[in-house]
């Protein structure tokens, strides 16, 4: 899935990501950044993510204009 970070607290690791097409909001899983090169997230940052069994965003990675299918970007 593709989305944008709505909020992130680096102290607790809590945050919310908004899915890009239907605008559903998902809490970040406690291990969302585990195994990722990401250590910090900023509001508005584009990410690619998966949902875990608890419907929380996990396995975050960088999203780019190409990954996100932004019109006019190839």
C-alpha cells in the first residue's frame, strides 16, 4: 500500500499513516520501522507499507513519485 505520514512521535514510535487512494488512517505497528533504513518519519512523507494482522501499518519503506504513480512522473 502507499500512503503519507500524518503524524509520528519519535519518543514513543506512535504514528498514523494515511492510505493514498481511499484515505483510510492506520496506526503504525510497534515494529513498523524494524528492518527499515527509516529511523524518523515526518508528516507528509510518502511511504510504502503493509498491514499486519491487527490492521496496523508495518514494513515501511520510502515512497517516491514514481512508486506512487504521480501523474506526469515516470
